[in-house]
């Protein structure tokens, strides 16, 4: 291993190779946390052996070739905001820190494209695009800390995906390093009618076929106008019907977030088998584009929401939602080195918290929601929120389980509920 470290230094320079314990710990974990119902979490022992920070596609290729020759695993690490443990090194590995590929190579206002390295942070890219009168369509919770390559490799959805699509939908061309260290570049064209779409083998692949090092992305003009609105509904069904009506007529909000929240459970109510009552469902919408477009869409959305009993919650409520949409990333940035059994969230010791996001036909959403409620009740797991995001087919469940006695039994119960929810979606 010492010889491998020396070889890495020869390839990248001393400043880009590290055996420092704190640096390896930083690259050992992503945003998978101990309060989740991940059965093997307590047994996870990440083993990044050495950290490297290449600065170009050619340097990434050189590291991959060396690792392939020595049969040493590589784990590519972006912003560390993945929620499923995908960046955890389960075997002694080279941690490939992509933060060194942090250059925005060119921006074309006329072509509405940006050429960027994979390690550029999304917020940095957004701010630079804004200076050119452009925006990045991808706007996830993790915008302040997630990287371009990570967002493409997980095909992430952001708050404005209802209008602009997933991160993968914005890819025009990619540069990637394959497992043998060869470099492949795809043509950055807006459409192609011949051959296999090689980009799609890499988008959402989480490094399975290659490590993304550069991307040419489609970007969008800054909207002339953005309107933020919020509506409350008496029942989840009423709000869902309003959303389906909007999509039936082709109304396309930039942001759509609909949630039915439940109050956090009280121990006494839990012991009596009583579940919390749902609060008023709230629908948050943003319309953006040229002025006449935004105005017309907002007026039609208002008419539709009111026809299903929607109540305007005021522009202040809508603005607060918009302004706070990245706060989760800021909290994570402050706590990203926390570990199981160490400085976990204060309430996590007494509660497990997890979520499920599924894509199902809109015609089955209400049936699925009812099934979720029955599954959670059977496992004595509390619903914290049922919701929709981006479009009627994307349904989410956030849930909690009180720890009474054995933490292991609590985790098993929560994991059982999660498995049933996923099975029901299938």
C-alpha cells in the first residue's frame, strides 16, 4: 500500500494525496444518518484508505488505471449529500474526492449551455449563471453543497423539476472515465435520432459505468417574472384533485410541493394507540417565465384551486417556503461529520425517522396513501407527512417511530414498514 500511495503522489502531487485521519473521516460518510431505519448502519465501518483529489479528467483516468492494475476499489465522492450510503467505502478503497474538478469552463448565453467540471458546487454554478442572465433548472434541497457530478450521477430532482425536469434531463453531453481508465466524450447535441444514448448509461448510474468528470448542460434564461402562491385545502383529496386538474389542462408550474403534515406524536397518545390528526394540507406553487405566461398560469391556478375549496394562504407564506427551501442543506453542512452513537440529532435517540419517495400512476395515489396509513398503523409507526412533489405521480411519506425499549426492535419495526411501503408501490 505504501508503494501505491507513492504512485498516487507521482501522478497527482503530494498536495493532492492524503492519509490524514480527519480527511478520510470526512470522505467516509454521506448523508445517511443513524436515525434512519437502515438495518446495517451500526455495523458500517467505512474504510477509505487514501484520499486523492484529481484536477482533470486525465488525472482521474490515471488514478483509475492505477487502481485497476492494483485491484483496489475506488469510491467517487461529490458533495456528500447522498441519502442512501452510496458514497460509503465498504472495503479499503481510494476515496476519489471530486472537489478538485471545480472549474466552470465556459458559458454560452446564445446557446444556453454551460460546460463545467463535475466537482463544481451547484450553488456556485447557479450564481455564475445568474451573472450571465441564466439559471440552472436543477434546484434541490442540497443546492449549497451538492456537486454537478453527484446530481447527474443520481439524476436528482429539485424544487423546480415540474418545469425543468431532473438533472439528467438537462444533460447535453458528458465526459466520463471508464473502469479501465479510458475517457469517453459524448456529443453535446440537443437531440439525436441515431444510435444508443450513451449519456443515459451514465445519468443516474452512481458510477456503475464510469466516473463523470465534465458535463455540458442545458441552462435557461432568467425568468422575467416569478409568482409564488400557497393554498390550503380541507382534505388531501381536494388538493390532489386540484393538482390533477392543473396537469390535465397542461398548466406547468415551476415548483409544486403539496404536503399533509401531522403533529409530532406524544408518548401518552402513542401508548394508547392514538395517531395524530392531519393538519390542513398546503400546496406551494411557483410560476415563472415571461411576464404574460407567469400571470396567466397563476390566475388559472387560482381559479382551479378555489374550485376545489382551496384557500389562499397569502404571499408571505409562499415566500417563506421559497426562502427556506435550502435550509436543510445548511443544517447538514453543520452536522456532516456526526456519526452513529456520537453527536446524533438530539431527538434521534428516542425516535427513528425515515422517508419513502415513490413514482406511481396518478390514478393510484389515493389508494396508495390509504394503504400507507394502514401499514404504518400496523407497525405503530407515525406518519409525519404525506405529500406530492413536482407532479401528481411522485408521492412521498415521512414517518417516525418512538423507541420504547430496544433500539433494535424499533429499527426492525421501522424497516419492516419501509419494506411494505415499497412493496405496495411495486
